[in-house]
């Protein structure tokens, strides 16, 4: 599964390639976001599953424009972060 992660409103973009179902990854992310102290400060170490690749904005934009991803997430703080499925 290819997941595009926008870290802290465009601070950094990631491709998170993980061999797991969306539901499994969603549960892992949601559990961490329950912590009111969560802040995306050490990606990808905060979610050490699969492979993380840092992307430049142009790479990110190309993937979005070509619909070349399965899910999208925004990671920042516990109250504004989310993960959503784009494709089944």
C-alpha cells in the first residue's frame, strides 16, 4: 500500500510503502493519535512499519496528479492529524 504523508502542513512529504491493509495501518495511526501529546517530530521512527521515503514537493505533486497512491495522511498533532483511504 502506498500512503502519501504530508507532515506538518507541507513541512515534509513522505511516501510510506507498507505491506499491510489500510484498516491495520489506520488502527496503528489512530491509536497513536489518541495521545494528546502526539506531535509528528520523528517520522518515520514514530511509525516503524514498512518503508518511508522522503519526497520533494514535485514528486509529491506528480503522485497526486497521477493518482498513484492508495491512502493519504496528514501528521502533525493529535487533534489535526488523519489518515484516509483513497482507493479500495
